[in-house]
């Protein structure tokens, strides 16, 4: 049974858990209150001793396949979900200033929570950091229309960190935000936000779903659609809906085929965000690490029965949609460099490149082009699970980044091979190194040499890996059409 760990913060006294490994965890700390579809109100103090010995409620949602694999517990959902968790390497004294890592979880902005076991921060904290994982409002609760309530929640949590993290031995002047998938695009969007300026000092984006970030007209269009599906006429009506009815309307909307799965996502030009998120992020002088996985799209395509029968005809059709007049040349490049892949897998590789890798490449180029410190990595280790059909799929890198290979559900996705330990150790070391010194150990990315760290059983610094693919994609006449038609979150 865990022993108690107590301390006093500027906001009040708090009691958490002391772990057997010497570290401590303080769970379910409320950082804000919020009524439905309104901005959060910061919690700046509490009375008495706050019980932070168990995780708090999570945002209402309908969990998907990945959430179940991640050890998702949906028994504690509530709109009163704005809480965070703090992990330390030892009992805090307030006398040490360690780098702070704030994790923003993924899940397409509709699923997930900071309390998922894969995100437990103890292994990262043991390396000499204070780790914070947060909740934010999801789906229609967080991103209906242009209110960007979920984004405002993230900013509120970062303000809490600024006020209180010193009591946990964290350095409020050395905060790194990091996230994966939707969390990756969330941290990119926060780089652009005037309201978030000064609340963090560096950024690590894993497989960012940049294509989910939407425009103001698109947000307004989707809001109108939601009101029609919910059979109400205004946001005030939505505020008065029963929770189950709101989730039912959300499920109806999410079942509609759509390009970028952008039903509920941060809106450029909405609350706290500029009209051009990526341009503002590219101009940010904050150190930025961007990465993607070798086979992102296989998380979805490998299990999709509709794609199971894709053949050479489909490969020719899809490559034509993407590459236009360059389709024949592009097919030759992909088939040469990936000779063992089936037509179905080649299509998935193109989707990986266009939906994730190419978008990250463009942002890295723009950020580095403004003489801002930029690094890129490429996670290429392929899982043997499910007969190897997933390759190096989306989200595979998460338990490695946290060095949480023993977390529930991990073996199902990664297998149990001994080579995993070395990958996890180095990956987690790099994240803490970046948080500590503002630069990882490999060379920075620039547009001339395009240095990229390959993460596999062996770590290697590559120069412009798979350059031939990138040249094909740049030439693609139909690439924007492809982005809009095939993007996965």
C-alpha cells in the first residue's frame, strides 16, 4: 500500500502517494472549473488538505479501439474533469529546480485522458524531471464551434504549473510541453497562442495530426451541422442538453464520412489561436522537436476490412489521385524502396507520408527556415504483434517515450521482445535531455542537410532519409486533394 506524501503549495496543502521506488505522485488535482461551453476558471487555492491520492474524472467520451488497448477506464467520466497529475522522482522539498514535462494526450480530440497507464510519469521523472499529465475537455464539450474550450483548458493547466510546480521541485522557467497525435498538434497550436506565451519554453511533438487543425468557417459549418443533429437551435440549447443526449448527437456527427476528422478540433481564428496557426508556430523561437513513425497509417488500414482486398488496380488508382502526372514515377520509387510491401501496404505508406510525415517535414522546414532551433526524428522499429502487419504504426512509440513497457496493454501492441528495453531507455533519455538542456543529443535539422534521428534497435543519424519519397510528394499535383480525402487522425 502506498505511503502518504504531503507538501504545501501556494494554492494549499496537498496529500499524494509515496511510491516504493522513492518517487511520489499527486493525482487528480483540480486546476480549473468550467460550465459547459464556457472558458475555464482557474483554481488558485483550496481549503484544508487536498486529497490527491487517486486519479480524477475524465472528459465524457466514447472510447475507441486504441483507448481500450491503452488501458482506458471509462467508469469515471464527468464534465467536472479539469484535473492533472504530478509525478516526482523523490519526496519534494521545494529546494530543487528540475525540468518540467507537461504531457497533452492524444485521441483525435475526442478520446483519452491524462490518467491512461501508458502515460504514467514515474519512469520519466526518475531521470531527473517533474512530469505533469493533464485532462482537457474533449469532443463537443471542448471543441464545438470556435470556442476552443479544450485549448483554453490546456492553457489553464499551464498557468497552474507556473503557480505551483516549484513546490514539487519543478522549475517554472523550464517547462516542456509534449504530446502525440492530437496532443502533438495541440502543442503545435499552443506555440501559436498569444495567451500561452511564457507558460512553456520548448516543444516536442510526436506524430502531430496537423491536418486536424481547422479554419473558422469550417468550425462554424460543423457547429451548424451539430445543432441540426441535436435538434436544437443554439449553443444555449446545447448547454441545457442532458449529457447522454449530447454524446448521442456527437456520435451521430462522428459517423458522417469526413475528410480530416475535424468535427471537434482547435480552430484557427477562434479563442486563443491566430488565423494562421502553422505560420505563427513556425515563427516561434522556442526549441522544437518533431517526429513521425514509419508506418503511421497501418494502425487503421491493417485492421480495416474495406481495405483488406486492395490490389494493384487500387494502387494505380490511389497513386493517380495523389501524384497526378507523376503517378508512374512515384509508384516506381515506392516499389523500389519498399519491395516487400503489398499494394495495400504501399497505399498505406503513401497515406503515412502525406497525412503525417510530410506535414511534419514542412513545419520543420519553416521553423528551421526562421533560424529557430529544430530537430527531427523518425521512429522505424516495427512491432512483431499481430503477425507484423502493423509495422511501426501510429501510437506504437508512446510506451517507449515514457519507458512504460510494463504498462497494461503494452505487450499486445509491442510484443515482449528484449530489444524493446534499449529503445525505450534511449527514447526517454532523449526527451529528458531535451527538457533539461533545450537540445537533444543528435544534430539539429536544417534545410540543407535535413539531419534526422532514426529510432530503432540501433539509433542512427540520417541525412534526408527517403529523399526520393519526399521529392515525389513535393511534385504531386494532387497532393492537396489527397490531404483532404484521405487524412487519418
